[in-house]
């Protein structure tokens, strides 16, 4: 499903996508997914891969993901914002149906990250760390959610907290009515999936 969707997005947006095959929990607990993704981001950003060096525009780098991937994209942006030696400017990030915490116990997060700092772990509940959000070094953020997504309220909380954090970038949110979590993967040719795709493509332009 992801391979098919990424091919569609690549064609529609005229972008190059580096998709990360990170290690999965519980066999590889968090932070393995963050560490793997950070390693790939640095590899790509260094511009040493010949094909990327020829074809990629390293002044227009975005991070994106859905569900857990959106969580990872956010955490990569935080780390890149904190590390002054990170080599590539990051323009923005698109977070689709992001998996974040809401300040309440979450058995899945505890299972995936047994060494978590708790329900307000900054990796899981960034809305509890407004000052961290205010320091994001990108100029654009798009949050996408769906009306029947069980994580809808968490996406809106992230959006509202970032909006009030003092971060100076361009912030948008897109909600697709009547659809559930990552619906765009399961019915990629539906009209509503096309609406979401159009929003992402416009954001990346």
C-alpha cells in the first residue's frame, strides 16, 4: 500500500521520496525507529548518493509521514532543529493522522517504548512541551486528519499547541470528513483520497 501511494505522490508532486524501512517494535523497541530514520535522513542530506546528488533539490527538503510515521517525522524535525551541524535546510513537514499522546495512559506507547519517560514523554506527547515546538526550524507545517480517525483530537491538539507556541512558520490543517485513520492507503483512488493528495501536493509545491 505504501509503495503504491508513494509512487502516486511522487508523480503528482514531482518530488523525490526517500522511504525509510525502519526497524519495528516490539522486536526493536523505541528509539530504534528514530535512530534508523535519523541515520537515513543524514545519509540523504549529505548528498553523497550519486543519483540524489544529480536529481534532488537539497534546498527543498520536507519530512512527512502518517500515523507512527508522522510521529517519527516530527521527532526528526525536533532533533534537526536542536543539532546545529545538521547539513540540509528543512523547509517543512506534513503530518498525516499523527500518532501522538494526549496526556493519558496509552498501553500501545508503553508496549512500544518500555523505557518511556511517561505519558508526557516529549517524543510521544509534544503538545506538553510548547517551548520545544516553538523552536522548530522549518517554515511550513501541514497537519492532516480525518473526521472518524480515533486520533483526530490529538492531531488538533498538536495543531492548536503549535499555533500558540510562538513558532513563526506557516501552519495549516486539513480534515477529511467521514473517513477513518489512514483511509488514503486503503482506498487510494477515492475522491476523498484525491482531495488529501491535492492538499499534500500543494503543500510541497
